[in-house]
C-alpha cells in the first residue's frame, strides 16, 4: 500500500506541476506584453526579496516535520498536539514580525530598486507582498502535519488547485485590465483558499487530537543550526535579482528571470519524486542500519544523476529556441550565460538526495558550511557582477555550489549519516563525473552526425527537435549507467516492484 501511495503522490505532483508550469509560461508572456519588461523585473525582484522575510521561520517548519515522524508512527496524539500548539504560537509571532520588518523595509526600497518608473505605487505593491507572506503562516502548521502523516497527495491537491485558480484569475486581469495592483491583490487568495480546505480537513480527520496548552521546547533545539541553513539557502537562491537590480537594471532582471522560469520548471519536474519519497526515506532511516541507509542513498542518487544528465544535456539545445518562440529575440541571453545556468541546474538536480538524507537524518550541525556558502556566493557575486555583469552573478553561485554543495556538505553527510570515510564520496563523485563527460561527448557526436540542430521557427519544429534530442541523451545515459552493477540492480528492483503493483 505504501508503494501505491508513493506512486499516487508522484502522479498528483506531476499533474499540478505541468498544469501550473503551462499557466506560468502563458502568464509570463502576457505579463511582459501588457505590463512591460520593467514591471516583470520588479515582480521577480520582490519575489526574491520576500525570501529574506521568510528567514523569520528560523527553520521551525523543518524541525517540526522531523519531530512529528515519531509520534505519528507511534500514534501518540498528545505529543502531536503539543508539537502543533508549539507551531501555532510560533507562527503567530512570525506573522507579526514579518509585518513589522516588512513595514520597516519600505524605507530602504529606493536603495534597492534602481528605477523611478513606479513612483509611490511601489510601496503599495511591496506591502501587498508583505501581507501575503504573513498570511501564509496562518495555516502553515496544517500542511506540515498532513505531509508528515503521509498525506502529501492531499496537500498538493489543495495547494495546486488554489494556485491554478489564482493563476487563471491573474491571467484574466493581465488580458483585460492590465492592472498590476489587482494582479497582486489576487495573490492573497491562494493562501485563503488553501487555509479554508486545510482547516476543514483538520476538523474532520483529526478530531481525536486533544487540546493542549503545553509547548515542546525540544523542537527549538536545532533552530540555531537550521537558521544558518535557511540563510544560506536564501542568499544562494534569492540574491541574484537584488544584486542585478542594484548593479545593472530591471531589464536585465526580466531577461534573466525569464530563463529562470524555465530553470525552475525543470527543477520542479525533476524533483517531483523528492517530496513523495522524503517521508518514506525518513521512515527508512529510522528503522535501518547505516550501511543499508548508504546503499539506499546510492540507488536513489544514481537515479537523480541520470535525470540531471538527460534534462541538462537536452536543455542546452532546447532553451534558446524556446525563449525565442515564447518571449522574443529581445529576451535572449548569450550562449555562455546559458552554459553557466545549466551547470547550476545540473548541481541543483543532482544534489537532491544528499539534502533529503541529511534532513531526514536530523543532521543540522554543519553550520559553518552554509555560512561559507553564503559568504562565497554573495561576495563573489557582488564582486564579479561589477566586472562582467550577469555572468559574474552566476559564476559566484557556481563556485559556492562546487565548494560547499558538491564537496564539503556531501563529505560531512557521508561521515555523519553513513559512517563512511571522505574518500568514499570522492570515489563516487569521480565515477559520476567520468560518466557525465562520456555521455555528453557521445551524445554530441550523435546529434552532429544526424544533423539534428537547425533553425527553429515554429513550435512544431521545436517539438520535433525535443523528440530527437531527448531520446539521444536518454539512450546514451541509460547504456552508460547500465554498465554500473549498482544502477543495473536498482533498475531490476524497480521493475520487479512495478510488476507486483500492477498485479495487485
């Protein structure tokens, strides 16, 4: 039954990811056409700035989800209620803090946004973002509880349906009203709709949970460490637009953010498995030896390597014609910028299992790793953007990713979570790197041999290109990885499980 639930979670996530992604592409096009490049850049900038206010979360969501696994498994309703009560009180304070900090930040907007185009309206826009962010914490405890209780599919349905409804409403505003203000007001509906259904589900399905006044201080024990991880995540993922706005222009932000929509779409699609697998990985870690946990990690990690190689390789040939057809020539970036983006995309996809196993093992003590990552990323980005512009920002992220995400952090996970020496990770990494170069070299030979790359002037031609390029990378990657005994046994295991599920 557990395997069927995982497959159901994956199918649900896939449906909403694709639907929301399509709406996002359409909405971005109409937004750029009707609201202008600068307004598009402003929207992307504010979205990243909000991530800094979300630092007030201090990682309590991650810590409480981890704390819920055991009492849920043991059906300890009292302890579940204590954790929820702790979350409720904490999130109320966070919402208030965000409103206060957001209000104070209004005084610094003119130092961040490098344009006089919007006048005083910019403060109204920013305040709406603040209100929506504070509102999201009113119902956060429910999604954490439901997900920890293996109800990810339900959470995704509610979140996805609310997002689709709001996106369609916003699209209608862009087409018929061209009002950024109303566009932002509609944004708050997503949290209100989700909250309504969460609350109803909680009242119906969790009646047995007793009302308590006690709070669990143990949830906060990892908060300091998680806070540094939160900071690193925000600086790495949510500083690019701010740095570009300060040192370049909102037009550059708009072009870069257009590529990042595709980037994030691929990240979302390739990580569809992750939230569905994470609860089961947490249970596996809680009930197995370090050696079995390591072997389980190797299997899943090899899968994400295969996914990363196929998507990134194909994206090199598909990104530019897609942007040209979707947004127009004026939104295109250089080929070098594309290559740099794809390097980060590969790292982002293939790091997934290290993060999941680290989080589900409760390993948050490596506070110096996120601090180093933050300093490297921000320092290099600010320095290099003034030398080489946009590419400097991306290179800063690549360097911090290689040093921390691809070297330091995985080595620590191998030592702390798997009881493996550092050279075990380096051996695995070198093995993967060799495979990557072989696959890309062979795939490029095949693509050139069949003369696949031509000028793309219609969506039909783009689809034909994707149908040709994708299978080349898929077949080449599969052949190379099937030479590996571990991956081969993993595929056989998946096929056997699928056969059992089909028979049921």
